[in-house]
């Protein structure tokens, strides 16, 4: 690694985070915390994720919101029964038609919450832990001038002990090493468990799709520098694994966002992949949206 990256890794990486709830409550000093779970058809897991955060409400966490992204199953009912406030994406910034994608619902969550600090947790986590929240909040509450905290973890595939994070290793890490080498020390640049200050999140655009995480990472580095970024070890993260074709679409959105943030704008368009049908290889095209929502602070001001 570059010397600057080595120095950052040594000071801003917590391999064994040990903050307790009591420690962090004492460190809040008037600041408020929102936990947001983006959800799309996650009825099987969302209740468990809400359940590990719910005991923190009223002490470390001030509000717990599940942002529903158009679910057609019982995600909303399960989340509400587990103790979360459920907000439909259409009910926030209602004058704008929703775009498809995870980043869209995270962007709208800024208008649905009020916390000074926001923790994002994916709602498809299997065996989630309360420690995810405390670890992610630790650097934000205890270290001056940190604006984004990324979680990192071992991500097992269904039938293997290691090997998750395929898009990270094959797409995101090579991109960052080439385009923004100071970010080469980030273990999980695409991880869905992270926390940030509202002041940062509201000041930057959000990629509407899967590019949201790499976009935020590049923006916090551009605006504040490497010292504003921290990362914490969350142990093991289990979740639903996706097919290679699905990962191809995800990769296209991530590359589009990263290149745009580094001065190489790309237009949305179809991604052609190939599938076998009756022993033949046939083209299969998917429209890949590469679009940004503007900084939320400007949207609220204009309204």
C-alpha cells in the first residue's frame, strides 16, 4: 500500500471494536441517531434485523426506519410487527417519481429521518448482531471529523467458507486502485453496512442503483480527504448471494458511478449478456440505469 494508506489503515481501522452501548450513549452529547433498513421483498429476514436494533431504541438509537422499496410480499407488516417505523418510498419526496434501485430508497430515507448520524443496514442479513450498530457508530461518536464509517466482514458463499464479495474483488477494488489509489485500503468498499453524518449525506448526490456505496466513498474522500473515513470489523456477514448475471448488472452500475465520479461520465444503456436456451447461446439485454439524485439539501431547499 501507499505510505499514506498504510498510515490511515493503522489509525482508522478497528479490527476488534469494543465500544459498549453505555460508552456510546455517553459520547452522543446531544446528537441523535437514525437506523435505516432499505427493504425490497425481505419478509424472511427483515424482522430479525429490526429485532437486533429495537433494544437500542430510546438510548443509543433515536429512530428505527424500514424504507420499503415497493415490496410485494409481507416485508412492511413483518417490519412493523418487529418494532420499526415503515416508510414507503413513494411517501417521501412524493413530487418525484421513484427511480428503481437501492440508492433511490437510501436517498429518500434522508427526508424520512431526522438523526444527526445515520446507520444503514441491509435487510437481507442472516444472523445479524446488535454489535453491527455499536461498531459502526463508534468512530462517528468518538473520533473528530470522521464522516463515513464502513463495515467490513467475511462473506461466505452458500457452499464455501469464504469467497463472497465477488464484485468487490473483480470490479470495485481494481477500479479504486486505478482511479483513486488512496482508497485501496478500504476492505469492503461496497458493503451495505455503514454509518455517516447527515451533513455529509445531504451534501452529495446519490447514485440511484447499486453504485450508491462506491459513489459515497469517492465523494467523502474528494470532499474531506482520507482522514474522514474509518472502517470497523463486523465479523461475518451472511446474506442472499446473487447469480453471475445479476452481478453483471450490478457491476455495470458500480462502474458507471465510479467512472462518473472520476470525470468519465457514462450514459445509461443496455447491458448484453448471454444465456443458454435449448443448447444455444442467446443474447439477453438488460437496461442499466446510471443516474444520480441531487444532494438532498438542494431538493429540500428548492421545495
